[in-house]
């Protein structure tokens, strides 16, 4: 077999390999990008107060006392003074964790302002409370419908 024939055969195999490998790796990259950056609700997600309450482990109204960013872990720790609780513990001080970045479904450090009140829907994970962009947590000024529902029928702790 001549050198030219070997060269063209090898080149042909290389081209075929690239035609398979490149689209597959592009597809896998898109999946990884979507999973790491997108924070989209599942098809069964509901922002109705009843659904948010059902999904949360703790629901409370509280005033932000402090916001601490943990640079090493990309987490934000928010300390609340609880004025009212509808689900979960009846402790007056609660610490809630969220991610710094909205790409990881976090609310970020800019969302929580010291001294403002928030209606918090939080879930427990490893004995810590977490909240995020899909949890339903919101500033009290934007929580009128939720508070009306919670005050009407839900048990107050």
C-alpha cells in the first residue's frame, strides 16, 4: 500500500471520528451548561401559597438581622428575627442559607436587606435551612396573597 493511500485512509478515519465526537461533545457541553446555569422550575412547580407551604419545611415571617457571604462556598447566611411562623420550629431566631448566584437558584446577598421583613419558605437539608429563587421567599411588600392565605387557614405556631 502506498503512503498516499495510507494517508487518505487515516485522514478518512480521522474525519469520520471528528464527525461523531464533535457533535456528541457539543451536546454534552450544552447539557452541562444547562444543568449548572439554569434554574428552571419542574413541570409540577406551583407558586401558589398552598403549594409553597406544602413543599417547605419551615414558613415564617422575619426581619433580617444580618447577611454574611461565605466566599469559599458561594453561600449566603441570613439571620432572621422571626415575628410569626406557620410551619416548622417556633424559635425566634432562624439562620437560612441561600446561594450567592441566581444561576444556582440562589437569591443572593443583594436580595436580603438588613432590617427588612421577608416571608421565608425554607427546606431542611443536613439540619440547615435553605431557600432559593423557586422557594417562594419574598419581601413582605410582595407577599400579600401568601400572608392572606397563611393567616386565613394555616396553623400559627
